[in-house]
C-alpha cells in the first residue's frame, strides 16, 4: 500500500461510511461466535492503522496486532495499541495454538501477500483448537477500481475460492457469505 494511504486510513476509519458499516457488520458477526465475555487471545493479522483493533476488538479480549508496515505500526501506537509486532502474515512470530480468535480484514488480497494459501496455513497454525478465524476479503474481480490500484490489490475473491482455501488447510467453515451485500449498492455506485 502506498504510504500516504496509511495516513488517509488512519483519519477515515472512525468517520467514513464504509469503515463504519464494516465495523457494524463485523461486530454483529463476532457477537454470534464469542464465547462468554471474551476471548483470551486475539490476533488482528494485518491490523493496518489499528482502527478495528482498538474500536472493535479491544473490548473482546487481549488483542495483538501484526502488520508488515512500520508506518502502520506507528499509527496503531497513536491509537493506544501496545501489543504489536511488525511482521508478515506469511511468517507469524507466534507459537502454534496461541490465539482463540484471529481476524484478518482486507489483507490477503494485497500484493504484499504473494501466497494467500501460505497465510491461511499460518493462521491455522497459530489458531487454538476450537478457535475462530474471521476473514474479510474483497469480492469479484470485475469490481476492481481505482482504489484497488492505489492500495496494490493483487486479487479479489469468489466465495467458493475462499471456502476451498480454508478447507484445504484443515479449517472447518461454519459461515461464508458476501457479508457486506448491504453496502454493495453504494460501492457499485462509487
């Protein structure tokens, strides 16, 4: 992603309709899977500037953020995040079976992740038995636009591709959907 995009993301995550809508959808879906009051250990894999980490995840358990960009890590610290690692989702710096919940929001499609299946293997490795992996990925290559160019989109997905990739790596799929279909008309107009 271009460095100036991190600044824009940092400023817009709490006010822009897209970020706010995705946060609402995410909160609703996580509420369906959260056991008891909180998860013990949460990984935000590809946490970017920390918007979801601090606003959506921090009240659900102990959250660790990982991102490849030192610039993104700086913005996370500005938001008050402290448990951070500057690392790739392809080689997570954690022991196996460490996390109860792993979230990865709009990360695996980037050109900085040349092997999305390897990233899924890493998620499966650090996810505890019975844990939850929550992925959000952009759909349909025909929706590719200017923003994709700016943020270096390498690929977009169809649902069956994601389900296959997860199952091929030993993960059970409980729910797979085009969850942001409520926002789809706005994105299409844009």
